[in-house]
């Protein structure tokens, strides 16, 4: 990430206003786009999901678990192009646009963090990610497989859940436990985005359809 990275400043409806450096856009609290790509697939033991653990120590959410890839949509990019780029940069996965399912978007205004006004766009991959084929990066330091139902329970009840993982420091598969501490740094709006994403993913896996209303607040 460069301080000279350029982002598009938008209005609340997503219309382009201007292009600014990332630091200036954050200082000005402009609306801008983020994109997140999830991975979920059906197995004999239920639905599984791939997560990553955020690696950059200067990240406000360092060491938290997250979607496999995500971040800012660069100036001039569509959110689909941003999703494809983030997958390659963060976990070394190269995909085409047709391999992504668009789940929807939601606008969030926050009182904390750099990104105060964001239009978040959400995707899910059509195919499973293989944990041994993912590449670590400065963004992603660990890959974790959990059951969707368990992650849903963690988000709502905070209890520990079992998982399998592979980390950059010890590059081998191991059993681990994911707890509420692995989400503790996130504001409520990010946890809400997680919950809404799981709801949309369940629908897509069940009947192959998506509904933008899945990202409407209950």
C-alpha cells in the first residue's frame, strides 16, 4: 500500500466526485468503495468457509479474522475489478469475473477508524479455495477453515469454535480454536457486515440466487 494510492471520492449514492490520495480521502471523510470476497462451499459435513487472519501490524484490525480478501477499490476500478485484484494481491488466487457471485452492497457510516463513510460490496467465489494453494502476503498471515454454522454462532454468541489453519510462521495444517477475541477489534458495523454476508451466502448455496435485500438492516 502506497501513500500515493489513489481512490475515488463518491457521494452517498456511489456517484463519482473526484480522485484523491488515500490519506487525504480519509482525512476528508469522503464516501468511497471497499470490496470483500468470501469463500464458502458445501461438504458432507456441512458448509465450510475460508478465512484469513490480518497480518499487517499497523492495521487497526491486526490479527483479526476476516474474509479471504478485501480492501479499497482503487481509482477508476469497478468493485468487480477490485475484487479480482485483491484476491491475487492478498492470497495469490487469480480468477475471472465469471468466477465471482455478487452478493450486494451496504453503506456504513462509522465513528472510528480511517474509513468513516464506505460503500461495501460483497462477493463470494463460485468454487472452493484450497488452503494449501493459497499464498501468504503482507496482508494475510494465516488461512483458517471453519464451518459456516460455527462462524455464525461465534458472531452471535461469542463462544469458541473449532477450526483448521495454516499460518506463515509454521506452514503446516493444525487444529486451532477461534474465539471472540479474534473479532474483538471490529466495530459493530463490520460485525453486521459479516452477519449479512453469511445470510446472503446461505441463500446462494441453498438455491443459487442472491437477493440485495439480504443486505438490508433487519
